[in-house]
C-alpha cells in the first residue's frame, strides 16, 4: 500500500455518524469539542463556518467540502451575527443516518460524517493537520461530487442498506479530501501528510513504508529522494518535524504495536520481521516510542479488547 493508505488502515477511521442537514431561514448552530475528524460537503446553498482558534470565518458555497481534523468547537450559520443554539438541541445523539430538517429547510443542504480513529496513536494524523481543510477549487469539487450526491441520495431515500452505503461513501470523501489537500502542496506545513505532497520526501517515506524491515541508511533514503545526504536530512527534518531515522523507528513500532495487539506472534518474530536481529534492541526501541514494553502493550490491548 501507499503511505496514506498505510496510516489510515492502521488508525482505522470508523464513520459512526453519517447524516444530512437541511436548513432554511436564519440559523446558527454551535458544535462542541469532539474526538476524531468531521467531514462535510455543501450540496446546495451557502453558509458560514467559524472554528475556535481560527481568526477568519470561512464562507462555504455549493460543492465545497471541508474537514475538521482537530476536534475543535465550531459553528455553522447562515449569518454569524445570529445567536447560536447548541447542536444537541437539533441533532439526536449518535444519529444513524437520515436527514435533519431545521426551520423548514430548503436554503442549504449539507451531508457529513464523523470519524473516530480507533488506532491508538491517532495523534500522528490529527496533530499534523491544519484545523480546517477546505476544498474549494472547481476541479477538486468535481472529484468529490459523485460521492456527495450519492450520499445525499442514500440518506434521503432510506433504502435498505442505505446507512452502510453512506458509511462507505463517507470513507471515500475522507480519502479524496486528504488527497486533494496533499495535491495543493506543502504550503509551509510540517508533518508527514505535508511531506507526502513533496515528490522527494514522498519517495523516501514511500520506500520506508514499502520495506520497513530493510536496514535503511540516510544515504540510501537520500538517493531515493534524489538528493545529497546532508540536504535530504535537513529537508526531511524541516518538513516532517523529525529525522528520517526517527520516523522509520516510529513507523516500525506502530506496525509492531498493531501485531502485538491483534496476533499471537512472539516478540522475537515481530522484531526480526521489522529489521531487528536483537529482541532486546527491539524492546528498548518499542518502550521508548510506545511508552510500554512489548509484553505490557500486548497484555493491555488484550484486556481492553476483552
């Protein structure tokens, strides 16, 4: 798999709410802090988005898609001067699909999903993303249009299996929005997601994901990126926020943690498959990155699962 698929598969984004919102007249809704990623698309009409900590509100029009990765409180409104009401007064808790109509509807229609990341280290995705990812270019909207329109249809018609179809469509929207965000280029951001948008850094990260057991050296990774060793090391640290070797170690430990939690493989087998000839060296690295020994980690995860 490619690095984005690798990470999303490891973090296991689960869409536990997919729904539509049809509003009319003047309205303003305040949403509380939440865990995970919210993904919305404006099917018709227009509205405003204001996110806590972001200085300028965003004007949304038909076709716009936006992600809110940080879980910050936010507000959606026809006019930000309108006094907001709490989302809990309008949306039932954990609503399983369907369309919520407010003020008679007819002026703006949105579809959206909330993704909870069940992977233990979801912070590697969330902390390295901006508070708002706004997809607004016409060519990018076109790439999302089919998923959005199909989700609207599934939520509105209430056909058998519609909620499951809406969940799959929401995953498509999430991946497509991340792809489009990456395609816009790094734009000065720091983190692995931004680095994937860079051809040179993306090549090096892709190589590490493709063969995590290989004993990668800085020189080999620099050659994959088509750069000198020193320039590569500097650029990787600047773009990803950590050194290439630290990134490789962290990725190996995340893979190891997944196997410890979900298989009966012995630690020595996992260590060897990830490029460690010494189980003790692997255990030391694992504890440093994951905060627990391999034995403790596997035991704790088994207890949670039980």
